[in-house]
C-alpha cells in the first residue's frame, strides 16, 4: 500500500444556504479544494452524502458532481453511510490512492438539509436505523440518543451538567471559526435552560439543521510536494460497524464500532490516544461526544463527561477537542461532516487554523459516526516536515 | 415612489375583537412543554364577527377621525386573505355599510399579509391624481392556523382602516413616499379550496420576511435620503413577537421606536391588519412633526414601505374614536373549547 497525503482542502460555511443548490454547494467546495491543491486534474471522485435522495429527490451524485466541477467522464460515485458518509468517502478515496489505482482523488461531502421541514429531516435521518423494527415506531434520532443519555446518567450516576459541557466547549471554539453555523459562545446555564427536545436532551445539546460542503484532494505521499508545501499524511483510515439497531446490542453504553475503528487506527499509526494533539469527535448530541471519548480510549466507562467538565477537551487542555466548533457549533451537514472534520484537522496540522490554532499540533484524529455508532470511521493524520 | 400631489392620512381607525386566548392554553391542549411561545395571547372573533364586520368597525372609526361625509369616499379597498365570500367582494359590503355607495370604486386585494398596504398605495395614487377626493384602504383578517400547527399560536383577528386625501388642514399624517419590494418566494401559501395555509418553516424567516422588509425599508430610505435616525417610530409587520424586534434591531431602530406599535405579543398576527394596526397605535401617541416608518410584509412575497410625517391636527383627532391600546385592554379570555367554536373548528 502506498502512503496517502492530503494536499488540498476546503469547505463552505455551514448554514441555511437557501439560495444555493446542492450541486452549487459541492461545486464551491470542490473547486476551492482543487485551487488549494494547485491542480485541475482529478482521477476519481467520491462524494459523501446521506439525504439527497429525500431532500432534493436527487440520486446519482457521482456523475452529477463530477460534471458540476468540470470533470465529466471522471470515475465518480456517491458513498453513503448515514452521518458517517463523509468519513466513509474519505476511506474510499484513501484506499483508491493507497492501492495505486488512482493518483489524485477528490473526496467531497455535501448535504442540503434545509430543503426539508424539521419533521422531514427527522424522518430522513431515521433512515440510518433499522426501519423494520425501530423506525416504524416513530422514534427519532433525538429520541434514541435521549434514551442513551438517560441510561448513562442513571448507570454511572453522572450529572447532566457534566455531559452538557460538551456543547459549551464546542460553541466557545466555533466563535472564532468563520465557517461555523453557530459562531457564538453559550453558557452551561443557557444549554440547561434551553427547551427540552426529548427528555433529558435539551435543544442546545443537539446539532442544528444545516447545509454545507467540504472537499479534500488526496494523492500518493511521494508526490505530495508537487501540489503543496504542507502535505498532511493520512496515517490511518479505518472503518468499523456494529449492530445497526440499538435494541440488538448487549451494551448500549459502549460505542463498539468506534472502539474497533480506533484500535485498528492506533495500531496502523503506531500511536495511542494521548499521542493525539488535536481531536475531532462526532458529538451530534452531547452524550455521543461523551461515549465517543470513552470508546476512543480517553477515559474509562462512565468518566468521559469529566473530560469536558474538567477542561481537558478545551483549547489548551490535555486533548483539545472539536477546536473549530464540532458538530454542535460548526454544524452538522450530515454527509459532509466527516470531510469537515478532516479538513479542519488539516488546517490545524498545517498551522493554518487561525485563532483556533493548537500550537505545535503534529497528530490529529477524527471520529465520524453513522447512526448511534452503527458505523464509525476514524482517521489519524500527521504533519510531515 | 412619490405622489405627484402631496397626499396624507385624514382619518384612521382600528378594531380588535374582544375575545382572547392565551398561547399557554393552546400549548396545554397540544401537550407542548415549556413556557416560551411566539406570543402571549391573541385576539379571537366572536360568533357574529368576520373580516367584514371588523372592517366596518374600523372604517366607522376612520370616518369619525376624518370628519368627512362617507359619500366623499371615491374608493373603498379591502385587503384580506380571509374573505367571508370566495366570490363576492367584501368591499361592497363595507362601502354599503358605511354609506359610501354607489359612486365608489371597490375591490378586494390579496397579497397575504400586505394586502392592506397595497390598498394604501392605490388610494394614495388615486387621491394624488385627483381621480378621487378620498380613498379608504382597509387591512383586515380573521386568519386561521391549522390545529396543532405553530401558526395556531399567532393567527389572529383584527383590522385597521385609513382614509387618504390631498394635503390640507385635515391631514393628520403626510405621505412622504412609498417603496415596494417583491420576489417570487414561496414561504407561506393556501391553495384554492383549502381551509388552512401551509408554510415552509424556517424558510419564512431570513429569505422571506427579513429579506423583503430590509430591502423595502432600505430602498425607501435611500429614495427619500433618510436614515433610521431620522425616524421617531417604526412599524414592521408582526407575525410574532420576535421578528419585528429582530428586524428593527438589524435595521438600526431601537426598541423604543417600535414599542407603541408592537401589538403582536398581546393580540397576535392579524395578517393584513398587522402593520396598519401598528401604524394606528403609533398615531395614537405620536406628536406633530414626528416621522414614522411602516413596512408591511406579505408572503409570496413582498413588502411595502411608507414614510409618514405626523401633522398638527393629530392631537384633536385621535380621541374622536377608540385608541388601539384601549381596545387591547378590553378583553375577555376564552378557553380552547370556546375558541374552537368561535373559529368554526367545531359546529353544532
């Protein structure tokens, strides 16, 4: 296998892009990534997306987006793994370059959720669970995660406020990210006083509905300097799945897919969790952030919430996490989120994260989740000097 | 747009039905948790009231303040989206009831919540051109929201009538100019034959309400070479309590400037009646020489902006008919069951 580097990244601001189509969103990010990589040549395109079939009644995104960025005829496919679609697309792009099949590969993620009404968004996202046994009951993803949060608090006797601190951390970081959907700080009190969406989950513990697109250009590491002076190497790209439906799991409070993907990634990269300088976790809900931290090996079971509450995940903390706002405050344009995470880590490792720069960051890790950890994708990136 | 000859408001009147339902009562019925609602309470019609009866009440009050013979009205336009008859003008009934028939121009206007201010513009133009001596424009609605829908909290009943004529000693507010901004934006609609409207959720915000109002307001101010600081008061369409406050802040108007005309928290969204009623409430307390900005918003979508300068005779005229805030305070609370009967959601 060849080593793979990231040589171009870009993203659009996450938000309500009422006047921009799905295709135009992708085009904006894709063309900017090509500019960033100083290349007009793309051998293959992988597009991460979950909901276009429902939201825009648009399938066949591979051919559509290849054409949109001026590259008709390029091998191109859509990759779908629910909210992990973006991470899964990167994994596909990585394997394509690593195998030697393609040299310059674009990986994009795009989602436009605001074409749907809120209840339609909930229905679209429920496609990530088992329709036959779970979705048909009418429960939403907020509902599923609320059950997990309640169980976690009861089982481990954890205060709700500790879990909710994850949202406070995200918002603080997003305040200085020009691409963030919610670039403002919120207090813990504000989070805890926000309306209940599904008991015990409050509104400000949940990601909003947003549109956005992000893109990367990958190439073999040995050719990276042809494109950029600051290539970032992908040390590991792993993907794992667990039981799709929550009701089939023996243990609802352990993210098995994340644990498996992370163990493989640490092994491939030859590092442990605390060797990571900057971390992106998939905190679609505060409780998902907590369980992700535990599964990634940053704490034992039942202690993950303390990481945020004690300030360990804050900028300047022991493991700076979601340094540009995470899902909660940068935003969660579903199928693009995994690509946003890796684009943001690339900026951090290049030293180009502006006010949010983690000083001297050399190793970054991103964890992207589909469903309630039914799919997990982990990427470990390293600066190469 | 500026009239060729100077035109002003010579009379105005508003009417708010007596009944109120609290937002908390609607939330109770639908099992909605919390205590944060788009408004506090809204006005509801009685069993014998509809758009036409509200328009007539408001028109009578406007005539009292105008101190004119109704026969002098050359035009009566009613802007509404809740006409009692799908085919048969509301304007004819109103004109007949106030004694303005038969030599009168009449039509009903529809442009969601800005139908009333479209009638303003027509009357201003007719009076300015000399085609009519006085023209009456009424913005009125008895809007309905689908049970359980977010709109049910706000869709309310009320209206206001304004009489326009050439500038004279009888003018209580002079029209400086008007400006319209219209785009094809489907944020809220009701198909033919449907009883309840549909809306596109958050799309009704930034790309619809806020865009149109801001473009109309800034367009008018540019045309008249005025700044927000030149206005003493501002009235924006009031679909809920939050939107008018937010758009005022964005445009650079303080809370104090919108306060006299901000009725939505206590009477709800009276649709085509909304911004005209806000203007009426503002005229109830404005002093001569003060300038008022009014911007309506109609889904579909568009905004009409107006600049008025209050004239001397406002003080002697305002007490010739009931003031708006007095009607706000004249109320009787009903529960959801009575509300359902009044709004014909249940029938014997």
